[in-house]
């Protein structure tokens, strides 16, 4: 009788799940009640042929200021069921000037300012970085700088002379990675639209050839917008890798149409035809993809301010899937912060609560995003949610916050020990919008220098990476704004 009762209850549970499931629900604008179901769609396939360049002899092209990543109508995350108490769950973060002579938890192993970056003041910086020991690359929206001495000195190279300026020419949103297992630097560049077509260019080269060519010899593949979607422009990118695949993401036709593409690393390293797979449009608004994974990639959006929509693509599956995950509620008002010079350095980000950082550690994925102030958080701050990728339950929720000034624009990666290395911006009160690095658990962000002015748009991202040669350390690319309207990009290698 007991077995029969358990059987009937099991059938009822399955029927209840089927009734509650909504296979067509992907739109976060009008979320229904909590959905306990997981959904999936098959991955699509495509191929692209390689091309090569060497020598950096193309005529220079003057990049146009990046006007993309602009929404004609902002997407405001709706408020959901109240969970938790919307209050800090960990100590406040402080900021300190990094000082090698002091007793600090984080040590700067190398620090250098890049003074010759091209067109650095014409656009938002948005730096990225990749490192293999003595060979370090950094990029911004429109420049690339190369170091052959471990980051002690950098020489800048104009990317528009390295590659042909196809489509509408080089735009912006460059991203770098170094993949140790295949010894390849991977360089993502975004191109403007011409005749309805734009492209993401993925270029690769091994370390020795990067050095021998001074960063001008590459094999590359162009992924065009019309190969992935019927309409829209590729824009706002991120990139990561696992054991088998390079993963990259871009939006096509606005932030609410987020695509994720995976490319076999072995095919990239071989320099031949690439057979890639890609998702349809996902509603993970402008989301970054997870770093430091081995056999899967994750990204996410907000159904409301207490429910995330988490996507996954596992290497051994030919589909991607998504499900709702309940988290603690977070403050969901308008974000602002008045910097020392009187400018609201979060004006451009006032409503942008999309996932800006994601990393994997010990079977969990960690997402981070900007959140507003409320009665418990006196300033805009960073929310972080750690979610188990088997049970899809919230493991931990934490914040980067301070009562006197704002934190925003997080990006992080984990090291080999599972520690979270962070780069984040801070500003307000006595600070102009600046950036610094730290490690979760210390509750301190260390800055190499401070900005002396602020703008109404800080920029959309900066980058930290696990070191390619010492997996216990990190490298970061940040920047400061100067009084004379110039920008100073910097490179830092740090350890804990």
C-alpha cells in the first residue's frame, strides 16, 4: 500500500510539473509565476573558412566612436517576490592604494601604464588582456598593445593596419584570451555594418609567432550577423574557453537577443575550416559568459529582481538549456553616483542591471551585476549570486558595497585555488570613477592610481584573467581618466 501511495504521489508530481511548465516562455519582460521547469533548444551549425594576415601593412582606418550598445527603450527588470531582507550579507569593501612596502593581502607582481595606445581618448576604453609569461597583449575599444618583457613595457600597434577593414571597418568591443593547452592567443574584434552586414572576427596565433611578428601575423575567421540571425547587428562581446571549445557571445538586434557560439579549440589551433555551433536568441540581456569552466558555459538574465534565468551549454550535448533560479531580492531602483568632480559617473548605467561577470568554481557558477541603493545599501553596489549547476539552487549571495561611495562594473575570474580575483570600478564621495583589483574574502579593492575626473559614461567593461603561466595569479587591464581628458590604460599582474 505504501509503495502504491508513493507511486501515485510521484505521478501527481510529474503531472503538476507538466501543467506548470511553459515551453514557450523565454520573454523576461512579462514573467509569469515561478516556473519549475527546464527547457532546451537544439544548437544550430555553421562553417567558416580561414584567412591569414602578416606584416601589418594595411592602410590605417580611423575608427568611428562606438554608438552601439544603446537601447532605444531601456529594459527595466521588474520586481519579483520578496526573498531575503535586501540587506548586506557580508562586510563592506574598502579601497586602498596598492603599496608593495605595506602589509597587504594582494601583491602587484607587475604594473605598467600604457602611454602610446592609439585613439585611446576617442572612445570608451573597455580594456581586455591575455598573458603567457613574457608575452602580454592588451586591447581597448580601438587599440592593441603588446609586451615582450612580461608587462614591463608595451608597444602599441594599430589593429586597423593588421587586418583588412572589411564591412564598415573596425568598430570596438575587442576581447582577448590566452589558451594554455593549445598555446594560442585569441583576439576578438567587432566590425561596423556595411550593406546590412557586420562581423565578429576571431583571430588566433601561437605565442612564438605573436612575438616574431610583433603581433601582426594571424589566422582569422569572420562570423557575420546574417549567418547567425535574420536581422540585426552583432554588438557587445565576451569570450571564454573550456577544455574543448572557445565560447563567445554577442547580441544581434539589441541586448535582449543574446547569442552564444562555440568553436572547437582544436580547429582554431589547426588554422583550417571551423565548424561551429550556436544558440538562437536568448533573453539574457547583454550577459557575459562564464570564465574558467572545463566542459560547459553559462550565462544569465533577470526574470525579476529575485529570479534569474540561467542558460547552459554543455560540451557533450548538442543543445542549450535554461531554467529559473530563485535568489535573494536585490535593490532595483535607478542607479547613480556623484563623483568628486560633480558628474554622475553611473548615468549611462542607471538601469543596466545585466550580468557583467561570470565564473565557474567547484560545480557552481557565480554571476555579478550592478544594483541600486536602498535603505540598507546607501550606494549603488555589486550583487553576486553563486548557483549550483546540478541542483540549480542558490548557494550563496554576497555584495561589493560601501556606505560612502559606489561600486559598479564587476568582472572576475577564479584562480586554480578557486579564489575569485576581481576588477571593479568605484566612485562617488571623494573619488572620481576609478578601478582596482582584489580577491574575494579580503573585502578590499587595491587601486594603482586614481582618476582625476569622471564622465557620465564610465565604459562598459574592464577585464581580469587567470594568468596563463601561473594559475594561482591574475592579470588585469584597467584605466584611469585624467584631468586633461586623456585616458591612461594600465596592466597589472597580481597575486594573493
